[in-house]
């Protein structure tokens, strides 16, 4: 992708997020449409990154504790190959004052088992630790905006021979369009780095969605 195309896409996404924020702030008041009243209205988290650094969230600041138990399986019967596994994670976030939220997420255990026609193996891992912070404010009674930062702490995985770290910096908007309709928007960047004695790999990507 050329630099000019990347700059144009970045400008278009910023314009879309700004337009969304202005729309939410300028929309006429709707009775019983408080956008941060219930945590159940936050967007479902469907991260692609293995430690959830890119998980969706709303612009609402919340205090909560959570546990996540995830399982996965890949079965290839014709080729007699299979992989099963699961992980357990603990997370929490707390609101300090009116505009600051601090949080953390730790993967307590990650187990995987694989078998083929000739061999089988299993592995148990732990980590990493992810720290998060959000600075948010209300634009109106029914719309909120926040700047969110997350970082994977290096050397918090059991495999210390390879250094892993990643992070996200994003702007998030949440607003009520009606008493039963909410919209969540996000624009940000995600970066990741892995390094060992054999070399280093870096990745950077833009992320936007609503």
C-alpha cells in the first residue's frame, strides 16, 4: 500500500469518527436512552490477537471483575490429525475519579494437545499480563468518548527466550441513537513485536469499526 493511499484511508477514518461523534452529540434528546447505564450493552469482544489486545469495548468507564474460559478444537478425521486446547484468564478494571479507568488481564493457563497418526504432544503455558488505561468523558447525556491504551508487559510469558510485547492506542465513541439502539465506534492503531537471538519482527496496523 502506497504512503498516499495509507494517508487517505487514515484521513477518511478520522473524518468518519468525527462525523459520528458530532452526530451523537447533536442528536435530539431521547428519553431513557443513557448510553452507559448497563454493561450488558457493551459490544461483545471478538479479538483476533492471541492475548486480546484488540478486543472491542465501549467508551463507558466501568468497575468490574471477569473470568474467561475459552476452548477450541480442530479435528481432521481423514488425515488423523487433531488439536484441542483451552485457556483460563482473569481480568479486572476499576474507575478512579470521574474520568480514569485502570485495568489488567492475565492469562493464568493455556493448555494445548495435538495428535497425528504417528505422534502426540501437549504443552501448558501461562501469561502474558496486559495492562490497560482509559481516559473518558461524556459528550452529552447519551454519548461518551474515551481514549484507550493497552500494553502487553514483556517477560510475562513462560517462554522468556523470546520477547513478546504488543499494544493498542484507540479512540472510542459510544452513543444512544434510540432507547433500544446503541452505536459503538473505534479508530486506533495496534502494534506488536517479537524478538529473540535469531532476530526481531515488528507489526503495525490501523483498526477502525462501528
